């Protein structure tokens, strides 16, 4: 019996992510239930309109721990609260934890992907070189031989998650404190060797790389916490998670992450479509503003290859998910858009 969970906050961006993920859980026929682990303050919860998006467990928001404004604290904090809340559904043996900006491409069955007690299934994060560069020593991690460079999504046996969750949060806070206190030293230990140097010997992408690895604190928190918890083995496979815009081989990974930009075009190169999730931070489904994503110029069936098919299907599913939510949430739901421009009524005005 597997149950899916994901972390979110009570704001518009996480709301449309949540609408899409709940939809993908249903249409992919993923077995078991799903729960949104919602980080939300008591004050914000009073006016929050999105509790009906899907099954939700509410917990305190850890974003502002020590005044650091680090949203990823909520990933370990959410499961730490949930597993000791008494609200884990009866009979759950395995828990699949995703990020809110992920979609289930095909159903995950624990036995098929080799999950077991003491064995966590995850996706590779090979750039977490701090496991060998001295960061683990700096953090005082025990059982360093058990460290696994993985992240993004995890499939746990529930007993393992109960042991890992508090240690995951503990090491995330410990690594974050160190990274904020000694950023240069943290970067030296946490990041792979710099590749591009300018004439002065400085890394050309220095600022971006440093920000990226500050965000990855939570990933190190997991690696260290799981090792400290004594997890004996990780099954790490690139088949578990991939990025929309990169995944190109059918049937694609089990989990799709839409965290990177992508662009597609038709066979003639005339009709183009691109996506960046940060372009939609103001899309607020629970306020019934009646917004949809721009309708693709062609459907997924007309895509040139599987990569483009996944890209267009993502947008088709986003709009279908929003349409379903508006229908049950809004007093005056909008008319839903066609899946692509070619299916629009002649003379219709459609945002593209």
C-alpha cells in the first residue's frame, strides 16, 4: 500500500502546482492515496481559499526558521510532522514523496522499483560531491559509507521514513546554518569543481552556482540524515525522475519535474511554444480569476518526437486540471479552452 505526499505552501504558485499534481495522480492511475503537506501559518490559514484543492495536512511553516527565508525547510519538516501526527492512513506501507512541481507520468509500484524495508528508491543527484569533499565531516555525519547522492523524489518504507524525517530536518538546519555562516567554505565543500574561468580566474557563473548550491542545502540534509538513520541501501535510477524538456525516450521516467525551461516548434519550425514556470507566479486558481495557460499551437499527437509530446502534454494537462478545479470550486466557472489551437472554434479568440 503506497501513499503519495508532497510539500506545498498556502500561496498561488503552490496552488496551481498542487492542482496539477493531484490531477496527474488520478489520470496516471497511481495506486494509493495522496496528501498535500501544507505549510501555512495560523494567520494565513484564516483567509486561505485553497483547502479544497485536494486532501491536505496542515503544519507550521518552517520557511522563516532563524529568519533565513528558506522554503525547502518544509520538505523534511512536512514529513516529520505528518508521520507523528496520527493522520497517516491506516495500512500505508510505503510513502512516495514528491515536490509540488512534479507530475506522475506513470504509476509507481514499490515492488516493481525494488523498494523494501531498509531500501529507499530515489533519483540520482551526482553533483552532491560534499559527501566526499569534507562536508559530511564538517557536519559530523556518522555512517558515511551509507551516503547516497540522490534526491528529488523518494520512495520510503514508512518505518524508514519515521527514522529519517527528524534527522533530515536536523541536518538541513545544520547545513543551512553552516552555509549562511561560512558561505565560501560551504561552497568549496558542497559544489563540484568550477569549470569556466574568466581572465581574472573567477568563475563566470559564480553567483548563479552559489545560489544553486545554497538551495541544495536540503538535499545534503537528506543524504546526511538518511546515512545517520542507518538506511542500508538506496536504489538510485534515472528512470525514477526526469525533466520535461529533457526526457526523450518513451515511455519516459515515472516522475516528471517541470523545473527547467523548454521550447518546442512544429515540423516546419513556424509554430513555437515555450514554458518557464516562473512566468506564472500570479496564477491564482482558488481566487477564480479564470486564468488558463496559453493554448499550445499544436496538440501532443502532432509533436515531432517524444520529448515535444511530453512538453505539449504537460500544458494540455495543466489546463485540464485547472478546468476541473474551476468547475467544482468556482460559482461561475469559465469555459475551458481547447487542448490546442487547431481545435478552437473558427473565429474564436484564444490566448497563445
